[in-house]
C-alpha cells in the first residue's frame, strides 16, 4: 500500500473523529445552555433535577385543595405534628445523653432511638410499621425542641388521607399517572402548572374536580447536601410556602359525617365483603352517605382488581326491586288496579319461569303480589304494561340514565360530571326483540338484561317518597375559595323524563309499607323508625357458579320521609336470608340511636 493511500485513510479517520467529537460537544453545549429547562420530548428540567439531587426535602403540605363534609368537617387533610429526621442527625449520634432522652420522650429505648436515627438516609418523618406518620403530642414536641438535637425537628405535617378516613370511594385518591396527565392535562404541563411526575386525581372527586383542587404550590422544608450527603455550609434549612388567600379551591360535599360513619359501621360489623349502599336526602336528592366494599386503600390501589371501583354507581342486576317500575307503570296507565286478582301456582308453565315460592301464592291481589314479590303475578302485569311503557316509566323513576349532577358547558371543561365513571344502567339490551314474551316477563322481575346502580335505586325511593319530584343527584354542593367565599354553587338540575303523578307515588308508598308490615321484609317491622321499602333477590353467575345479589331499597321515617336508602350485597349463596335487608335494619337502628343521643346532648 502506498504512503499516500495510508495518509488519505488516516485523514478520513481523523476527519470522522473530528465530526463525531464536534457533534458530541455541540450536543452537550445544546443540553447545557439551550435545553436545560426542557430536555427531550418529555421536557425534563435538568437544572431542577440537578438541584433535586443535592436537596433533602420534606413535604409538609402538598397544597392541594381540601374536601369537607356538608358541615365543614375535613374529609381530607389530617394535620398533625410529626417527628422530622434529617440525615445530618448522624453528627449528633455521639451525644448518647440526648439520644437517650429522645428515646424517653418518644417512649422507646435508647437503643431503639439510636437505631432510628442511624438508619436515616433521606429526610423523612418517623413512621410506624405500616408507613403511617406517628403523631406527637404537644408536650412531646415541646420537649424535643428543648432537647435541641441537630437534625431532629417536630414539624406540622398534613397527611392527605387520615388513617381511618371516611367515604373513600366518594373522595377517591391521587397518584402519579404520566399517561393520564399527557391525555387530559397537557395544557397544564405546557404552562408549567403540572409535571409528568405530579400527583393528580386518579378516581372519585379527586379526579372529577382535579382542575379545581390542583394546588398552587407545596409547603416544604429543605436543605442542601454535597455528594456524600453532608450539609453544605451557608445554606440553612429553608421553608418554602405558597402564600395565596384564594387558592387552592376547596370542595364542600353533601356528605353527612354522622350518617357516613353509621353506614360504614353497619358494613364493617356485617359479613358482607362485596356490595354498596347509598343514603339520599329525600327532599334535595343529595348524597348523605355512600359506601362501597371492598374498601379502598390508595397505597395498594390496583386497577387489575375491582376494589377501587365505586360499586354504588356501578350497575348490577336488580331482581325484584325492579317490580317498583312495573307497578308504577301499571298503576299510572290504569292497566291494573291494586285489588285486581291473579293466580300463582308456583310456575307459569312455559319458558321455565317460576315463582320463588314453589308451592305458589294461590289467589293474590296486585297489592299483595307486590308485598309478597310474586313472580307469576308480575309476569302477567308486565305483559299488560308492555315494553315501551316499561322503558318510559323506568326513565320517569330515574333509571336508564346517568343521574349524577352534570352540566354542559362548565367553564372550560366541556361536559362536567360530579361522579367519576357513573353507569347509566339499562332495561333492555340493544338489538333484542323486546316484545318477545319470554324476554318481557324476565325483564318484569328485574332479571335478563336489566341493570341499575345502588344510587339509582336510592333515588327511585326518594322520588316516590317525595311525591314524584326528581332532579339530578349531587355529592358536592359548592366549590369555595380558600378564604371561604363561594366560587361556584351547584344548582338544581332536572332529570330526563316526566314525573310520576302524586297519586301513583302515594299508592306505591302504601305498597312499600305493606312489604314491611306483611310481606318479604317483616324483620324491619320493629325498628326505631317505621320503614317502607322493597326487597329483591337477583340471580347471577360468578365464575360459573350460581350466586344471588341481595337488595333492599326504601325510605325512613315512613310518616315524614327524610332518608332514601338502597343497599346491595353481591355474590351471596342461593339460599339463606336477604343480607341487604338485615344490613339495612342494623344501619337504621344505629342511625336512629345516634340521632337520639345527639338530640339529648343539644
């Protein structure tokens, strides 16, 4: 090979290396000078990341808006005094006297106190084995301050969700979800309000009211360290806090804490593992309490399971409580009178259709058939009503539609709904022959394709108890500024469909009273408040095994109705008593007692 060819090749190689080196230097210069605040397609702030690597920070309050019950009691944001421990405490471990004194104040041994302090690698709060911040008493906090142990400071900290917080499925939870942020809040990311790593509402009110609850800045305590974790001289501990008298906005819900506590107590003291219940104010149709089981644990939220789903607004097969709709249509259309007679021999003789009472009810009136929940009588009644009228009256009673408060437009949000992922339910499935007699009679007893939510069931009872009046259901009454003034008050909104007549509502109330007095729910006869309602059992299949859904829907007190309630207990054995009726009774007993004690105190 000639010398010239070798030189040419060396020149080409050197030229390539020069281009490569120049490209690397140019890229590094671009990153260091131009793209420091928005590196890559993910807009990573390199300066902030670099600072964060040298910063030890404890967040005292995320700055997210609070959620309150109807009386102003907090449902989120449990403020307590926690023991903040910074890694610089390592320089105090040699002072065994102070470490021992700290152990005495905290109620632990000197050795345990030493282990607690020596194991700290990053700034954080003293926690129990479940990861909950351990709250300090005022006297403990004062003694620790007087101890003056470097790196150990009592600080006020707000935990978003208290240990035993109420209405979990209503409130929902926050978490990191970059995909959700990219899909719904890209404008906020571009404006610098949110980052891909920000915590946003994932479910419940936290999700639907995310644009309102979003904070204006966290409250935190931080200091800076070198590469070995040693504090940098001259940079003291800093308190960062957003100062705004108007933001973040807060929510005032319609939840009544006393009623919510009693409803959750009823579920927790029962064997029920899956189900839901809703309590509505009969007059306003506001949600006073809402429970879903299994309960929600935000620290273990798993979308692969269904524990995060609010079953109170998810549709299920209703069974015999749907006979209320059939009865309303028959009465208002005049196709059947309360004293009309039917004959039940236990089975219809076709379609494999039978009554729950195998020997039959014999000769029975319409009113008695409702109280005894006779399937054979209701098969004949629904044939007289017909599929069109059945669907019409389902809408009149608030079914076959989303009933939660909604509005279009609502500020810049388009259609806004208070409830997260509410189901609308259905009477008939799409593309089926609704006039088929077999399909119609199965529909008439709340089987086949009928679906409704516990909230719809409670609302149906509220409509009847209030004489046929209906409107959208609220769970939030207002959004307020931080100083307490109103940002927006949620007005009454109409529900689709005409109202049932007061006369029909009155007759249905009499029918529902009979269910308790002499029908399928006589176990509720001797409660502190007189009850009116309708029980139901729906047949379903769970993992190829036959199961029953148990329902009870009703209102109390009977004479002057205040509360409309629906209870659903899912996946029960095909034999045994109605667990929803039993749970309803336990709840009403405890609620009446709680209200009586409160009345005595006042």
